[in-house]
C-alpha cells in the first residue's frame, strides 16, 4: 500500500469517526430527554397554565412567549440584517468603512449572551421602561435582535455574494436601476441563503436563556400584549429545574422544545428545497 493511499484511508477513518461520534452524542442526548419527557406531554400539559411556580400544571404561557419572542425578533432583525447585507455587498466597495462594519458585526458575534442580557436589562428594561414596559417581550426581542444580527448579516451577505455578477451586469445593461436589479434579480436568487440565516437565528433565540432571564422577566402569566413579561421554553426549563427541582416538568419542557425545533427545521428544510427548485 502506497503512502498516499494509506494517508487517505487514515484521514477518511478519522473523519468518519468524528462524524459518527457527533451523531451518537446528539442521538444520546435526544433519546435521554425524550425518554424522560414524553410521558409528561399531553393536552393539559400543553394548554394549561403553570401552578406552584411551574412545578405543576402546563407550559402554555412559555409556548406563547416563545412564539411571540421569535416572531417579534425576526420581524425587527430581518429588514435590518438583510438591508445591511445588501448595502455592504451591492452599494459600497471594499474600503475602510466596509471593514469597520464587518469588524463590528464580527465583534458582536463574539460577545457572550449574558453581556447582551446585561446591556438589555440596563438600557431596555430600566432606561427605556416607559417605552418598553420594563421586563417585557419588547425588551427581550430588542436584546435578541442584537444577538442575531451578526448571523443574519454575514449569512445574507454570503448569499448575495454567490449570485453571479453577469446577471447584475446584464440587468444594468438593459437600463434598469440598481435597486430594480437587486429586487428582481439578486434577492430572489439569494433568498434560500437568506432563509438559512433566519433559520439559524431562530435556533439562537429559542435556545437562549441568560439574556432573556434579564430582559423577559420570567413571568408565568400569559402575555396579553408585547409589553408584558413572559418566559421562553428554555427559560422555563431552567427556572423549573433550578427553583422548584421538579425534573419531570423540566424534562417534559425539554421534550417539547426538541419537538418544536425539529418541526421548525423540517418546515424550513422543505421550504428551502422548494425555493431551490423554483429558482434553479
């Protein structure tokens, strides 16, 4: 056996082992949580309000809070993030200003979530209390926007960069404006990549705990407006496990959270394939 072939076999074996180990760890975690939590899931668990600080009852307010938080966060972050990506990729050339913006987004991506939470608590919850309502879905969403903007901007910029330049040049050569070219040519082709960035952002928001502990307030009540306090499923899981010690409720919440993430990824994957087929 030649040295090149032997090295190829070793590299393939190590990469296969790494992939198998990753899948095994993931399946082990999912299986353990689901085996402990599925027994807790029923209609009452999903639709009732919690009692005794979450140790009994259901998780309906946490489900509603998660949906509200994700929806408002994406509603605010998508135009800002995609707009910034369009500006960076389509309107300005390489230079100091562009490097500063990219450095800022990369710096934001490296900041721990608890720092975002502390800033959100001081700025949105305390200083802007009259506008945001203090601990509220709005305060949590604004904090979440800061957390996911780097992901949306960089992934959207990469999607826009992958659109072939001849398509832009051909459109402009026909006398169209730059914005018309972006709207009719670039964005439709880049949309699957932009959608991927939004899917990653949903995962970041759904799985976050520390930042929302300081901005959502952790209320067990059903949020009636966006100015009410709330809690996400991840935050509910943490607070039930740490404050009440009822691990059955915690595992049940974890199982619902996993099922929710699987459903979101499945629907997003189906939509992604449909868009790829449409624009290919």
